[in-house]
């Protein structure tokens, strides 16, 4: 090794020391000065103890929280990080359970999360993530789609995209033509990413599964401004399984045992009106379609539609159709 290259390596000493401390140490795994010297030697850098003491002090001044452990187990370690281990485990769980991320993208993100801890703590994060065998998205470009949509929203521009479904062979079947819409926001609902937007084809606000979108492009045209009376929160509360449709006012009656369920569904601002000693009623806006009927049905006799009468009739027809289908089988 010539002198210039050797001097270049020596100038990198404190950077390698910074890397060693972050990657190799935590409170349970301090590193001794002899081990630091050996690690640096593997990187082609010679170091003396006195100089390393000064380098560690410089890193502390820079903001790296290095502590010295004395006693039976001695050495130096990074005592605190931007993300603590419980926080990294939480992020790892979120990435693993996110259906909108493909398995490949999940693994890439998990590797990066593990890199925010020491190699020893990373093993705990790695074990943490094998929590369930969940269905993952198949659209590899969803990560890019989300970023593109966010940029379009920030710039106030329309987007275009292709929208598809899967057939019985799990192959993509594209719907006719490009969709053009004015993006308003992205929503994380029912473990999926949804785009809420003004859809020009139907001249109304609608939503789209982001993992079913392809070739998302930002257009030069400005968005159709969001209506002044449009509330994202109200739109979300009225939607079941993010089913598109017109929201309408309904009156529902529930058993008191379902108070928590109703608040979880419609929010803490919903008015609960007592109806006798064991029931209460609510007035809410819902998209009164099949997903709403399915949600209501799970409560059996503990939930019922009071108004409007026409909706009660539709619900009854829906139930009869289900029963007829069972009888045919």
C-alpha cells in the first residue's frame, strides 16, 4: 500500500469507528479498546489507544451517545439511538403485516430497519417478524405508485393510470381505457391503501385500490378542487370495505353491548341516543350497499335498520337472495 492510500485510510478512521460503534455495540454488547483496534485493522487502519480515546470523545461531542462500561464486563457501547429496539420491532411488525407491500419489498424494508440497530439487536427484530403467513400484494410497483400519488397531491395535479382486476388464473385483466382523476388523499383502510379522488368518468368522488393501479403518471392539468362541503373523515366513516357509492342518512338501533363497536366504526363524535334500558339508536351517513348489509348482519338480532323504510326493504331483499342461494346449493 503506497503512502497516499495509507494516509487516505487513516483520514477515514473516525468514520469507521462511528460505523463500528453503531453496528457492533449496544448495552448488552460493549466493545473493548483492543477489539476496536482489531476491527479497524481489518479495515486497513492502524490506531493507537490515546488517539482512539480522543476520537470517541469527538463522537460524543458530535452527538453519538457512547457510554463506557466498567467492571467484570468492560468496554464502550452506543447507549441510545434515534430508534429504540421496541420502536424498531413495532415498525417491523407494521411492514410484515402490511398487505399492500409485496413480499420482496417487505424484505427490503426489514433489512433497512434491522440496519438501524446493532447486529445483535437485529437478530431480535428478525425473529420478531415471523408473526404470520399473511397474503401480500402482488403488484411490485405499489411502493412507487404511493410516492407518485403523494407528489401529485402536493403539486395539485391530476393523474392517469391503468386499473385492473385478477381473473381465475390470477392474471391481470385491465379495465377499459385510462382512468383520469384528481387525487385528494391516500387512506389506509382494511389493511389496504386507497386513493380517494374526483373521478371524471362518473363526475363524482370515488376511491381506488392502489395495489390495482399501474402506469401512474402525473399530468400537467390541475386537479378539480375538492368540494367545500366534502369531509374526508365523513367519507371514510360512511364507507364499508371502501365501497363506492352515495352516502345517505340512516337511523340504526343497537344493543347496548355494541356501544364500543359503533364508536369504533363511526367515531367518538357519533351521538348515542338511549332507546329503553338495553338499546340505543344512532343517526349516521353510510353507503347503503352490500358491504354495509354484511357489516350489519354480523350482529344478528342486536342491530336493525329503523329508517328509511326503503332501506329496510332492500336489506330484507338482500337477505332473501342470500337464503335463496343457499337453498339452491
